[in-house]
C-alpha cells in the first residue's frame, strides 16, 4: 500500500449561519486518509458526517482550518473526487450507458469513454443493462450504476454518503460484498459515511467515530480483521459493541 497522504484536514471547523441562528457543525477536525485506504465515518445523526464529506468534495468551504487533497488546498469540486449519494441521482431520460458516458465525454474523448463505460459496467455487473432506462432498474441496480458513474471519472478518491442505506438488508449485504471486491480490484481510496456500524466494520480498514454538538472526531480505530469479514466472530462483535458505546 502506498503511504501518500491523499486527504488532510487541519483544525477544520464549520459553522452554518441561518435566519434562526448558528449551528457549529464541525469543530477542530483533524483527519487524514492515505492513498488506497478505505475509511468509514460513523456517528449519530447530525454529528457532521455529510458536512465533513462535502468539505472534502469541495462542495462546502470550512469556516476555519484548512483542507487539502493530494497536497493542494481544496478550492472546489474536481474530477479527482467523485461523490456517491444516498440516492442514485441518475438522469431518468438517459440510458444506463449514457448516464455514465455523458459526464465524462468531453474530458476523456469518445474512444476512451466507450472503453471506460464498458469497464465500469463490467465491474458493477451491469453490462447486460447498458440500454436500460433508470425506471427499469431496481434500487440496488440503480445504485450500482451510480457507483459505476463515479468510477468512470477515474477519481483518486470515491466519497460515499450512505450509498447503501436506502436498500433492503439483503441487497445491501450483497452490494457491500461486491463493493469490497471492487475496491480490492481498483485500489481506489474510499471514504464512506454511514450510520451502520456493521457496514463500517465489514468494509473499512479504519473507522472514524464522530460525536455531535459540535461535531468532533472522538476516535479513529484501525480494524485489524482480514477480508472478507465475518460478522459472527468474537472480535467483530466486540468491535461493534465498542463503537456503539462510543457513539451514544
Ligand atoms: N446547509 C446547511 N445549513 C444550515 N445548517 C446545516 C447545513 N448543513 C448541515 N447543517 C447542520 O449541520 C449539522 C451537521 O449536519 P450533517 O448533515 O453534516 O450531519 P450528518 O452527520 O450527516 O447527519 P445524518 O446522519 O442525519 O445525515 C446539523 O446540525 C445540521 O442541521
Ligand atoms: Mg448525512
């Protein structure tokens, strides 16, 4: 594994001001993520997980402190960081393959785009549905297309905000396993926000635990378990209990 720091947040704070008052969403966040690393961020609702991810994505600016990506200050969104949201956000009037090709066409050119589309569809096992429209897909299939679209940017980092949470338990489990496979094949850096402690433990190498009001990082845990992970082992159960206690 490479030891380059890809994401670095130094003393980052974020306060939102609105008509009814101010909310300190993040305070004094120090966070780093190495290249190829898979990190999950867990914590109670409102503790600032999405805000943290949006700062890394360049969709939100810190109120204090500094955020860096690949050694450069984050000034806005970029092709080097692709975001997957809770819902797939596909264009309903475009086929699966057009949903993936359209955003990258001008950046990559037609020939490269065609190759990439084929490759990412294969990775998420959706090649047979390239001509389908979003309304013809199940929720899990649509979310796989959204992941394929994010991968098509060939980003240095995938930033995922509860990407599996809208799915039923079985589909979620299947997609988690597929996603682990995909991560090991593509070697991408992944930062995943999730409510689901079990999901964080199945997927990631490190779990960042946040606590609310204001959102701070309480602890970062290394998960020393080999992949694929088994939920029934004592170590897994102990880690789950420990994290659950920490976020309450
Ligand atoms: N654009 C905004 N304007 C005002 N306040 C905001 C804005 N975005 C987030 N907040 C506030 O910042 C805090 C953190 O919100 P955030 O969405 O980051 O939490 P979260 O941990 O992702 O929660 P959830 O698990 O429910 O998605 C909340 O108190 C929220 O009300
Ligand atoms: Mg959120």
